[in-house]
C-alpha cells in the first residue's frame, strides 16, 4: 500500500468516526446500555507470572544432523507487572522480566563463513573473538592473530593461531533483564462494549523495552532496545482477582547474543501464566454525563459538585401502594430542572456541620462574660439601613485557644467538649450542647396571604408558626404561636433550634439483636467511614444541614452560582424523576429490570444482592445513572421534603408536585410523617417508585439524605 492510499483510508475512517459521534451527540436521552460506561477512576493492579521462554539467534534453527537442540533452548521466564487501567479500552503496564536464555553457535564453519564475509570489519572480528556470552570454545580473550591468507579478491583474512574450535554446536549462556512498557487494548470492550459481568478479557498489546545482557559469569555486556507485541487472555475470578495467560514476541538487535551475522534481528518468545490483583474497585460513568452531550443547556456539573437533572414529564409511582398493597393510579407530572448532589451526604461532610456548630458555640461562650469574656470573638455588623440596629456576629478569624487556654477559656471549651464515650476520634463532644438555630421563611403562606389581600379580604388572617429561643436558665423553649397577622414577614418566619448530632445509638435501637456495637462507636466519628453516607439523622437535622449549607455558601461564595436559591431537600417527585432517569418505564435507576448481573455484581447495595456483613458501602461504589447520580437505589434510603398522607398522590399538583406541609410543634404527630425513597442496604427491593414513611424527628441507621437546589433561568447556556 503506497502512502497516498494509506492517507486516503485514514481520512475516510476519521470522517466516519466524526459523523458517527455527531449523530450520537444529537440524540438526547436515547436509551443507553451499560456498554457505554467508561471508567471514571483509573484502577491500579499488579501481576506476577511465570512460564517458558525461547531465544532465536543466528544458528538456532538447527541442522539436519542436530534436531535435539530445541528442548535445550527452553528456559524459565519470570514476570512482574505494575499497571494502570486508564479506561475500559486502554491499559498501561510496566513489566519486569529476565532470567537465563540459551542459544547455539555452529562453531568453526559458521564463524569462518562470517570471517570470510566480514573479516576485514574490526567490529565484527571483535564480536566473534571476544564474546564472553558464549561457552568457552577453545579460544581466550587476548589471543594473538596473524595474517596468513588472502581471499579470492586478495583481501587479507585474519585467523587465530591458537585454540581453534572444532566443528560442532556450542551452547550460548546469556543472562538478561528487561523493563518493558506496554499499551493494552481490551478487544472485547472495543467490539462489544463494556459489560461489568464479563468474565473473559482479550487484550492484544504492543510495547518497547530496555534489555540488558549479562555474560554467564554475570558481567554486564551491553544495553539494547527492542520492540514487542503479544496477546493477554484474562479470566476474572472476582472484581479484584484475575488469572491470565500471555504470549509475547520480542525483536532484538542482531548483536544481542554477541554474534554479528547475516540476520538483521534476533528474537525472544515468552509464554507465561499468572495472577493479577486490582487494588480498587472501578467506578464508571456514562460518557454522556462527562462530555455533557445529552443534557440540555450544555450543563452537567456545577462548581459545588451538583449535577443537573433536566426537567421533563414522567409517570410517578409503581401502581401499587407498598405500605398497604392497594392499587394506586400512576400520575403524569411535570418536573422542572434542578440541581442534585452527586452522592448522599457523607459522614465527613456532615461532620463539618457538627464541628462548625461546636466551634460557633465555643466562640459564643468565649465572648460571654460568664466564661472567657473576650469581646474580640465577636465583631460589629453595620446596619443595612437607618432603621436597623447595630448587631454582632462571631469572629471566625480569631482562633480558639485549644492549647494552653486560661481557666475561664477552658470552662468555655468544656461546656461543649466533656466526654462523649461514643466519639471514636476522642473529641468528646457533648451531644446535647450541639444546637443549631436557623430561620425558615414560609413562602407559600406568605404568597397566599398576599393573594387574599389582593382579593380584598380585609379580615385578619390567623397565622401559626414555630419559634424557639433559649431562656435565662439556658433551657431551649419551643413554642407554636397562633395570632392574627396583617402581612408582616416576621409572621411567616419560623425559627428552629435543632440538635445536630446524629443518633449513633440508632444502630442498636434499630437492630437490637445484631452485632452493631462497632457502628455505634465508630461509624460517624471514625475516619475509616469518612466516605460512607451519614445516617442516624432525622429529617429535621437534614433540613438544618441544608440551611447551614446555604448560609455557608452565602458567607464564603467560593464559586459563583447564578440565581442561587439555597439548598433544600428534594420533593418526592424530584427524587423519583432523578432516580428513574426521567423515564416512566424504568423500574430501577439502571436500564434493566434486573437487580444484579450474572456474577453477582450488583448495581446497588441492598439485601437481595449481598449479605449483611458490611452493611453500608462508601458512596459512589456502584454505577451511576444517566444523570450521573450515584446510589439512587440501596445503600442509605433518603429523606424527601414531601409529607405523607394516605391521599398525598391525589392532593399533589401535576406541575412540580410538592405536598410539603411543614408541621408546627403543636400539630398532631400524624402530620409529621415524611416520605423516604430509594430503599437501603437492609431492603430486598429498591424500586424507584417505592416509598416508605418515617417521622421527621426520628433518626434511623439506614436513612440518609442529599441536597438539591432550584435551577435558575440565569444558568441557561452556562458551563461549569
């Protein structure tokens, strides 16, 4: 094939690929297969193996009268490899190999022929007479040579005067070590896409390496570079262990064995068997998410690590009430775009909230004359207008005197830290002291009030709201106020004081007969569980976290979020829309009606797919859905803001249904039930449409949460 034909073929191939990619990118929300997933995080692995190797040099093919030489040339070949799986298609690997290799030289006749052809070449003469890689052949280094003949052309020929070899084969003993870099291609993934359940792997590879040759007695004789290629066949025993068989062919320089001859290259063939260990479990993500090809407005991920869930229409529910078994009609609703946390809120993330509350309380008391009495722990706040009073806020730039505090400062610190036996990090937090105060403005009630005013309803409107405060004795007082209102916004502002420490004892109360003591003492505080979803948080605590997260963003603004409307818990409709990839026909977050693959690799952490040894898994341990959301089934069930009643499906609107009644303290307990979605590690079913119910003040060892925020029209067309 000439260069012109080759270039034309490559151009046609590139045009075909570009056309296909363009066609794929224009198909929004096409049903994907799991074959489209790519590795999100590279996977490191090590391999060890051993087998046979065969060296092929100048005279290693044998002659008619010497056919027994082949078996004598086979030697042991050890290998050790370290590699990184960069994607489902490409793997990079470094391999170390070596050992002893055997070859043959045909003695006098072969040498003489080469002398006759290359005898005037000083380099060739040196290679032939001073090769310590050969067995002793009757001559030694430093022998004298005499000029005693000429060839047919009159060219002088050098012959050794002593120890001339006999006419038979001589074994070559060489030792070598090689370091080779390989690029592997997963052939089955290339032609048929990635499948998590696939047992076999076929990986052709090419490589280049450095080969160092040693003499029989171990002295270094030279460094050479050679190219290689081969085939790796793997069989996956588990997600971490694999056995493999591999064949490699290496092309080396003609002079690798110390013999310069007629051939341009010598060769080395290896066949090995071995075992591979993968250090981490792979995480996968749909390329449509990463490349932002199939999401509207070209937005996939914001700077606060939230992913965009595009709006659309969907039929909610399963048709059967999971609590009572009654038939419930599925309802077609419309959901606007919104942002959602990629994973559940983790222990590490929630612990930041707890420590912030801890530090804020300590700073407040260090400024209190009854404790530290240091006024510098607070700073003055300028009034927003003339009618506003001068206020104070905590000075976060002033560090807490953790080391060498005064007696009064130590008392302020001890008021929060005093000996929690379940704090694995020895923080000793006093759970009951960790109270967070925040306000919530009831937009719906306020808008309803304004609508009544516009209708000319002059009657006073009775409002009911929660308030909370700390009295002079330090007790938290929670009250529900009911009074007439004439439109002051303060009448629609609810104040809450919530204890933020998770219920670590939930592991014992939920599973009294299980061996869960280690989770009581370690799950929330031990750094080993940093990346696990936080559980034992009530709906009220999750709501408080969203409020705190909103305040932290407004205070720091580490990134710009246009039209930021604050963090909140998702409605049931939002959560189910996100879990079902915006598709009514999907039962689970994945595009299948199966809960696990043929080898037991589950799409989610739940009872039907695993035993209960480990209970909770780290977040993002399983495949994400189309929107890039992890663990929308199993692991930890998740709070929603939707209030449960037997008729909630009929009462909710068809556009952005949000039956979210925020019960006040005085309301009956039946109005304080919230819908929980997704199922958990303990559940046998994790259908996206299923729901469970829990009281809003109750923390469970299997319920966590994630935050959402409303998508703004200001964000249209903006990339993050």
